[in-house]
C-alpha cells in the first residue's frame, strides 16, 4: 500500500492522482511485486487504465502512458474503484499537504520506521484497507 500527498499549487487533481498511482506502481515494480490489486478513488483513472483507454485531456496522456508501461510489467490482477468515503488516509494526507505546503509519501511496508506523527494516518489506512478487503471478499471482482 502506498499513499502520496502532493503539495503543488500548479497541478490538477487528476495529475496528482496519476502521479500518486505512478509512485505506487514504481514501488511495486522495484519490489518485484506481481499480480497486484490496484485500488483507487478516482473512477476516471481506474476506468481508463482498466479499459486501456487513453485520456481525452492531452495533459494527462503522458501520465497515463507512464502508468500503463508499469502496469504491463507488473501485471495488475484487478482494478477497484474505492469511494473517497473509504479512503480517509489519502484525504488526511492531501489536507496535510495543503496545510503544510509539503509533499509526503508513505509506503505501508515502511511502517516500522514511520514517525509517531503519522499514527492517525496509519489508523485511517488500516480502516481503509479493511473496508476494501471486505468489499473485495464479498464481490471477488473489480468494482
């Protein structure tokens, strides 16, 4: 699991979401993970990558292409859209980035070394992951 909050006044929400996905996919590739489950709260991005449909917005195409190349190497097993209501950790990180004007990145595998300052984000992440797992176990398929 990976979360990224990007503090930039010059980026769009979609660009930030693609960049966050790219960082997570890059980490999965670096760790040689295969057949991963990608869960995101951007229905547009999940849909585009699942269907191999290039974005209509020209400024998103390069981000889509970067992610697509990694997706093809990693072999994503499934794509799930996860409502923002159940992605509270990402929401907290985004608000923190806006408040502090600082970008942050958290990888779930790095938890033992993470500062206690992030305990509230980690608690939220545990709940977010549990909700996704419950939903996935019930449906067993992409959502």
